[in-house]
C-alpha cells in the first residue's frame, strides 16, 4: 500500500511525529534568540508561562513555526484559535500539554 506524504488519512499521525515537529520548531526558534532567552528542547520542556523565557510574541512565532512544519507534512492546523484561548489552562504551557492539544486537533480534522 503506497501513500503520498500529503495523504495523512492513509497513515495516522503518530505522537512521536508531532513531538518531533514541536521540538524541531523550538530548536528553530532558539536560533534567533540570545543564550539567556533559549527554550529548553525536551519532551517535558515548559513553553509559555512563569517557567519559560518566552513572551507572547515568541509564542506566536513558535506556533507559526509549528503550523508551517505541519503544513509541510500535509496537515493544515490552526493552533491559536478560539478553542485554545478559551481553555481554563493554556494548551501551550509545556510540550506535553501542547502534544495533547495537537493530537485533539489532528483527530478532529476531516
């Protein structure tokens, strides 16, 4: 059975693939940040909040980077939407919560 890279209905997205996208995006963002502003690149890293040096503009830049990397894999997903902003706890706190949120969004795609 063959599938094209954009045919993601034929091959479900794995958590490991989503995690790789997030960690690659964090590493890319770090390239434009000073050493004191670097984000931790790990599966448990904080992303946004008191434990992170990332401000709101940095968060937007990271979310755009993640969205672009997902689009390169044939997945059109908007991370910063009303659903995310209306949650009592931000899905952008750390890598694990972002991965859970990404899995929800991927599962809901048509």
